[in-house]
C-alpha cells in the first residue's frame, strides 16, 4: 500500500501515521521529522532549513523533493510507505509522481483527515503549552501557528482537490478520540482492499 496522509497542522497526522504504519507494516515517512532531525544534528540541510521551519514557512519544493526522493529509493519501501507531510504543494504532487514513476510505483490512496480549524487551533495551542513533557515544538507558538494555517490554506489545501479529481482521496472525519479516527481510517483502507 503506497499511502499519503494529508491534513492541516494539528489534524493528528503524526499520531495516526504511527498507528497506520504499525498496523500495515509500512514505513512512516515524515518530511517534518526528517527536516527537524537535520536541524538538530546540524547538517548542511539543517542549517539551510532551520529558519524556515521556525517561521512556519515551507521549505522549497526542490529541497524537500530531494529528501523524499532519496528516502523512496531505500529498500525498506518495497512493501509500501506512508508519507506524512508531503506533498504539501501542487508542485510537490508532480515531483512525487515523477519519483514514483521512475521506481515503477504509484499512489494507492490519500487519506485526508478532516478537522475544523477551531479544533486544530485548540490542539496546536495546547501542544504549544505542553512544554516539559517533550511535545512542544519550536514552531508551536501562537504567531507561528497562525502562519502555518495561512500557508496551509493557500498552498496545501489545493493538493486535496487534485487527489479528489483523481479519485484516490479518502476523506476521514478526524474529530473524536485517537481510536475513533484510527477505526475510520482502517475501515476506509480495508474498503480500498488494503
Ligand atoms: P510538519 O511536522 O509536517 O508539520 O512539518 C514541519 C515543518 O517542516 C513545516 O512547517 C515546514 O517548514 C517543513 N516541511 C515539512 N514538510 C514539508 C514539505 N512537504 N514541503 C515544505 N516544507 C515542509
């Protein structure tokens, strides 16, 4: 199963991605995690993207495309994968299609977590104050949260329309408990033959 998990910041993508990855035995590929770990280990890539992440802006399509392209070529992708946080622009859809085409693969499903903005903002703000328990991120303060939502609406939301037209978008209600949401995703994937 080659999957994309899609949704606004605060939709619960990271949490659900871990569950899907464990249940379907496919690697969880999070561009946000990869970029944050590059920043933390102080690599050249990390130095290039640090400020962009801190501001809540998007890293360039070419840069993130290279990171994902390299990851998709690794042998552990043979059974499938779950992309989390990519593609995030319409241009990244084309970059992904090209990378998959070169490997003789295609996307099976795009799972879109649908959560009203009021709920995502509350979740992000509570993550911002989670502080000591390790859940807080450098990009989880109020000003940056607002910026990430603007970026999402302008640049990322149109991605769902493209996949809807292709007929591979599964729109999932992302409200309720973690188990509720996972149950809906599992049903949708089973219906899709996964
Ligand atoms: P995330 O953990 O998915 O919320 O990503 C955290 C940050 O990493 C984003 O706010 C962006 O700065 C950057 N990032 C992650 N994925 C992408 C992407 N596909 N394109 C551009 N920037 C990205």
